[in-house]
C-alpha cells in the first residue's frame, strides 16, 4: 500500500558516524522522509548545521546553550530526557533511529517502543543491557526492531521469508580488527593510536576500540541472541578480514544464505529506514570481474577472549549483559586515559563479570543498578 505521507523520522546521535551517514541517506531519499528531531552530544556546531539544512521540529544536545539563537525559527530545543521521551512517544514520529553510543539511548528508545514506534537500532548497548525488557515491550506494542549493524542487518535480510525454526546457526562475521593478522604483536604494548587504525571500516573511537579487542563482536553475539531468538551455541563467529560477507545463516537443510556488499554503512541504514522496500542506494556496486579473495577463519580466543565473555554473560542471564557492557565502557575509557594496557581491557571485563553477584533484569531500575555497580567495580581493577 502506498504511503500518503513522508515517513517521520527522529535520529538519536545525529553527529556521530552512523548519524551523519543516516543523514546522507535522508538527503538521498528526501522525498521519502521528514526529519522531525535530532539528538546529539557535544558537537553543537555540526548539530546547528544539520538543523539549518533539515529544519526539524526539535533538537537536543549536551550543549543546548550553544544552540540558542542559531536554529530555524520553528525549531524547539528540548531541555531534558523527559521531554525527549515525550516527543518520541508522540504522534509526530513514525521511526526512531538510535545511534547513541553508550547507555544514554536506553530510556528514550524504551519510550518509543512502548508507544509502538519502529526502531532502527544501531546502538548495541540497548539490547546488550536490556534485551529481555526491550523485546518484551516490543512484542506488547507491535514495535519492530530493525537492526542497522551491518552484521545483524545481513542476518535479518537472510531470514526474510524464513521461520525461526528453520535456521540452524548464525555465522557472524568479524573483521578481526587491526591486530588479528599479527599474532606476534604483544597486546600489552599496543598504543591508542594503533588500536584506532581499523583496516576496513571508518568508525567512531569507542566502536573502533571494541573492534580491536573483538568486544564489538561479543556485544553482537548478545544482540543476535535477542534479535533472532537464537541460543548461544547457534551463533558462530568467523573472522573475515575483507568485510565483504556481512554475515550468513545456515538452515536445517544445510543451505547457507549470505549478504554481501562493499563496506558501506549507508546500505544497512537505508534498508532499515525503508524496510521492507528496496530502492537505489548510495552504495557502490560490486564488480565481480575483479578477483575477490574471501577468507574465513576461527577467532583466536586466547588473544581475543571477548566473544567467550559474551557467551558467559548469556549463560548467566539476568543483567549480566549490562554488567559486561558497563565494565567494557569503563575499561575502554581507562585505556584511552593511559591508565591500563590494551590487553587489560578484556581482563577487567572478565573479572567484573565473574566476581559481581547476579543482578535481575526484570525492570529498567534493576538494569541500571547492575550497570552502576559494574562501573564502580571496573574502575578499581
């Protein structure tokens, strides 16, 4: 059925890497979308430029004072999270794209889900911290969770027209980060600058560092378990340095479907924003007349134990995902401040996950308590 109005969109994290690429997609498909709201962190200059171009109804940032008097006349500045949640739950929004790194997007996304809005989800922390709560609320309201991560979007596409009972396993691909190809490198001596040099993708600092430790893939294991109702043993990680095969699904008849494409986040973003439609995108077409080398190998769990920590968190249940995520965020920040070595990031996460008591995930308050306690513990290790 043809839509009689533009899809009304809010972007949380509009000045980050995913947010900026999302706006490229909106610009490309300007006849399809109305940008209603923008949320950003501290990049007030860029947010101002975005607001002047797209003229949203409202914006919000951590630097609201710097926005005063610089926005379109009709654009309102939201003062707090309560106002943001109210706007996201209101009648002027059809779809929320969440690309906020960290825990800040959890409550706004829950508000949107409870009001039945579709969520294009790029923030791993939402499902890692509160997967059970998020999926339960989405089932109640009819909200669709559309995964923007290239790997989960690939799996989502492979499962179209298939039932959950038909797939045998998910093959989650990983680039391996900047250090995987150098097994002789001492990870205790890695610098911040080295860790940020991802060989394939251009990403923000936190995601780049998570890719280097393979914690990014650990978070994706937990996400996949919630998104696709998969057991931990059904999710297998394969290191694929070329980042062409974004993930695969094996079915019970042993056939395998894969989604391929050049490394470009604009394609999964557009797929989720337009779902279930497909239209021409900004992605470059693959040229199969060239020689393509596609390699796959098992992860080195001794040097990069993060994915096993994800399986431990899923086994523990409750708010263990929130504990893992919080400990990792603290450890990554400590590495950035040069307080700890690169290799110690995973050790701190493991220590926090193994030594803290089990926390319930029945409510948002329980999850935030687990998050807080994990942060305190990880800060002292």
